[in-house]
């Protein structure tokens, strides 16, 4: 298994898809990187030559924020919003949707699967009365 940016890339997948296993790289960026390195996107990840793999590693790790660095930056951005007490920061603190979604219905997973009505979410009784 090739290893790029601390992530094991699956051998049996096309390199275009395999690169998306790295946090911060999607399909579009994956294609852009492969064009830059001049690797055919239909090539399987396990078939890459060591020099191609090294070139790919260098470009991904030096040119783009991926994995730990990207996660750290996202955490710092959220922390900054919380500290300044802006609306988005308050929503993050309360564990509610941040981007304007409705909360009367939906957002069950964000709110911790809270069910407010009497009948919803009740388990069926074991015996009939």
C-alpha cells in the first residue's frame, strides 16, 4: 500500500479515487494533481512506480494543506469563532446547525437524536394488552 501524507492509499483503486482518501483532497483536486504530475488517472494505485509515487508525495505534502495541518486549521477557526462570541461560534458551542438550517425538524443527529413528542421514538411493547 502506498503511503502519502501519512495515509495508506488502497492498491486496488484508481489513483484518481485513491487520492481522495487523504483528508483535504477531493476528486477535482485529485485530477489537478495527477495532471501536474502527468500520471494517467485510470492507473491503479498499486501499479505506480516508486519515482511517480515520490513525485506525488512531494506535490501533495508541499503544495497543499492536508490531513493534520488542515484539521488543525479548521479547529483553530472554530475556536476563534467561539472565543469572539459571534453567532456561528455560539451555534458551535450549543451543538446546533451553524449554516442556517431549520431545527424544528431534522438535525436530530446534531442535537443528539432528541425526540420531544410523546409517541415518537417509543419502543413497541413486548406483549399485547
